[in-house]
C-alpha cells in the first residue's frame, strides 16, 4: 500500500488533530471539553430532545450521555426535565447560558478553522463545499446520521 496516498489515514489524522485542537481551545478559553461542547451543539441543532436521541446523534452510549447531560445541567448550560408521559425519558434543552456559549465558542472555532483553511491558500467555501459533498455521499450510502460539528453552525 502506498501510504503517501492513504486518504483514510490522512482524514483520520486530520479529524483527530482538529478535535484535539478544538478541545484545547474550549478547555482553555471556555472551561469545557470538546465532547461536552458537541452535546450542547447537538441540543441546539435538535432543539428540545431526549438523552437517547442525543446519544444516537453523537454515537455515544446512553450512560455516557447521561453523565455528560448531568454535568452540563449542573453548570447551568442545560435543563433536564422528566417526560410528562412518564418512564425514564428525560427532555434536554439549552438554557440561555448554553445558547450563548454555543454561539460564542462556535463562532470562535469557526473563525479559527476558516483562518487555518485560508492560511494554506484554500478558499474556505470551496473546502466546505467538498466536505459537505463527502458527508452527503456517506449519508446516501446508508451510514448513520452524522453528528453536528462546529462547522455546521452558521458562519458569521
């Protein structure tokens, strides 16, 4: 195998490095991990949702999502209320503080990612269009629904 043309490895490395960089920025400047930020982003994308829907959307286990939601609720970024129909379902929604954080941190991450892409002389809109086409191709191939990312938040 010619490793210099291994797109799978390049994509894996790129995504891993971007997530680590995003995690460092979010922890340093916003006091929040990338994983927990993605929960907030997904709640913003889905609107009021259940923990099960969030877990499915972000491809994590329900117990893991339950812990993340509880921690985010303790910090005042999410509200969690029992389902009026009963059972173990709980509805999750962003608080005003959660919406504000998603907007501020998401805008910051998008600005930085845009600058990174443009620093290598690639037009951001072109890169975004190709990335969206790859995601759409995967969606058409019957793969799981993709999770929201900071780049799915509208650019400002």
